[in-house]
């Protein structure tokens, strides 16, 4: 973990593309260490493309983005596994391997980000499963778990490298309201321990009940509640 006071993410005059079309332009914002930020906007407004650009899954063609010490526009393919150690990514549709156990799913990410010591891997596996309240499921297959449990496994997987930021793309979109609340409270606990979170969501209830900074994708621009007031009613 870095001990500098620099923001986790610094975005300067960036343009976000979907294929060859610019979908968000002239983006300028920072996310500070330990900050919790909502990302909202109608479907197709660019939320997922922005997240994918931030974690180097889509190329950055215009402007600059820094994530920790990495310049996203200049990052080399061989550096991406090291970049990914700094972050955690959580998807709406879980993206667990259905033919592998919980432990095998998490070990896969560990190996991909450079873990080699089996004893340390087993110890860290136990730690992250306890962190999400599922200490006894390491040998189960994903289909043996509920949707909420599967999402907790995805969160555990995202925590293995003690990331400085979690990117969550509609993490409760496939869950019923009661389960969604439990997952969201887990994110709040993780955030309180010092991990920054950028969460794309359509859930108005979360924003009303747990107010925080909001970034809104709208008509090709990114509005920031730190700088201006705007309506949150149309985030679908």
C-alpha cells in the first residue's frame, strides 16, 4: 500500500469511447483515498465504459488518467497485472467460474496477480472469506450458493490484494432488496477500513439513505455533486 497523500484516481481532460464513438468528454475529477463515490446515469450513458477505462480494460485515447502510480494511457500490457493488484473489480453478473469451487475461483485471481506461496494463498483466502461473512464455503461450487452469497464471494475475490479502490458496476443489480442492503452495508464496512469505492448504481434508495458524493453521466458530460447541484431523479 502506498502512503502518499495523492488521490487514488486523477482524471484530466479525458474522453471515454465506446468503440469509435466518444460517449463522455472533457472529464476532470479526482477520487481521494478512502472516498466513497456513486456513479449514476441512464443505461447507455457511459458508466460501464468509464469504469472499464479507469481499470485499463478499454484504451484511453484522449486525456490522462492516473491510478496510483500508473498512467493509464501509457500503461504497458505487461504492467496491467501489477495495476490490477491495486484495485478490485465487482460485476453485476458475478463472473465466477461455474466449474470451479469458491477457493479455486479466488486462487485463480491470486495466481493471475502474482501470488505463488501456497501457504500464504490459503491464509489470505481464509481472511477474505471471513471478511465477507462466508468462512465455511471454500469447497462449494457457485451453483450451491445464493445470489447474495455469490456476490460476497466476488467481493472477497476483489479484496485479496488489499486494493486501494474497488470498482463496483451495479453490484446489487441482480439481487432482491433485502439481500442488496446486506451487500451494500458490506461495501460501507470495507470503505470505513480505508478502501476507496466507486460504485455504479441505479439504486436511488442507497443514495438517499447513505448520502455521498455523486458523479452523474448525462448527455456526454460528467456532473460532480462536489461542484454543482443536479437532479438525481433520472438515473435510469
